[in-house]
C-alpha cells in the first residue's frame, strides 16, 4: 500500500504533559530499520535515536508513522508534525518542506557488484536525489538507461539480480549495504548533500534547530 501509511508504532514515554508529536519516517538502513531481538522486532537507526532525543528534550510523547519514501516527501507534512528519513535538502524540496538545519552531511554514490566494470543501466528510488540526478542528465541530452523503484530494497535486489549494473544510494546507505552484500561504491560521490528534518510548525522548527546544534556538538548523532 504505497499511498497510505503502512502501520503505526506508538512509543510511550512517561511525561508530565499531554502533547503528542506525530512523526513520519521512511524505513531505510541505517537511518531507520527493524532489528530482530529476543523481545521481538525493534526500530533502530540514526533517525530513531534522534527521535528519542527530541522526545526527551522537547518533553513530548510521540507517535511514529511509517511511510514509503515518496509519500513521506509528498504527503508527510499534511498530517505529521515532523518528517525524517535521511532526506537530502534540495532547492526543489525547500519549496514545500520547512527543513531544519542539517544534522548530517552525506553524498550521492553509485553501488555496483564487486568485480563488475561496465555500468550501462541504473536503478533509482522514486523522488530520491538519484532519481533527480538521472532526470537532469536526460534533460541535458545524455543517454541514460534506468529503472525507477519505490524502495532502496528494490534497487538493491535489482542490482544483486543483475537487472541493472549500478544503483544510486545515499553514501550512508551505501556504506551500510556494502558491509552486508557483495557490492562496492563506484568512483567518488557525485554530490555533497545535507540531511535535514522537515517540520510543519515554525516555533517547533526553531526548537529543533537548537537541539540539533547541541546534538552535533555533543557527538550524539550517528549509529
């Protein structure tokens, strides 16, 4: 169900007030993912850690809603107070998303199978920075052959099954994936990108910006 929230996970925290922040996320390693434990499947990742810090420091309960990445960008802030999902800050996205200051800086890279040489066909995730990049290349007259998928998992599977020769990923995603699968980063990062949080309310945005500065100074952001 790509056009609707997949399901809801409610994180209950004992607080002294009754305000609840609705937070939309997209599942993508290492930002947000499920890990099997003795107690069941738990949400973990860079963005989940940030959400927990924000809940504590803002002194508010939170509801987490899981979206597909395209829906998170296009519809998330219609109903959510915050959206987070390893979202690259771009000039186009700034037109409809109020971004926080960056909490991480990353880049766009191409993953290929280890030992492969020629890259003629690409996999990209819909509405991702990689998708924007290949569309720009096409508009510039370059002959780019690519397939658009809805998730990073589909892009990776397409690469592993040799349906494509290369797949576009965020640098953090790519490093994580290359530790688990027979793939490697091709060449240097194509872009340098900041990652931010989308926030509906301006007052809340100011508070989050101050907290991001604190988290970065205290080295609290990361796995």
